């Protein structure tokens, strides 16, 4: 039994997981890369949402403000602001932008 099957045995998936209207191909084009297959499989089974208010997975294919692309832009802006305001707490480089998932200096 793989790890995703074990997770499903412990945490039942919703009947209709919320992903959004876009395709994975379109999302890959917007991000500039494909997301890992295990992430895609997890999202197709569970969709976007919060796990015990601890882990939030944004609806990957949602084109709106709660979608992965929009939330990534908001998170990046907040991280950049924090890096400028208190750089001692943000020593690591940030992503170049929403279209790239590779960290740059």
C-alpha cells in the first residue's frame, strides 16, 4: 500500500474535491513548470482546503483569489516585505516570481 492509499484509509476524501476549472497543463504554463505527480494525485483526491487548520492546500486549478497562482503571489509579496523590513529573519533567498519555482538570490 503506497503512502497516498494509507492516507486515504486514515482520512476519507471528499466526494467532490475542489480543484477549480483550469487544467493542469494551463497551470504548468502559468507556473513555468509541472507540479510533482504525487502533489497532483493528492490534489485530485482531496482538492484544496485546510487540514486541521494547520496545513493549507490552495485549490490548484482555481483561477480566482483562492487559487494556487493568486495565493502564491500574495505569499511572495508578504515574504518580500518581511525580507525588506526584518532581513535578519529572512536569510534565505526568495523565489524570483510566481512564474518560477526556483529560488534565486
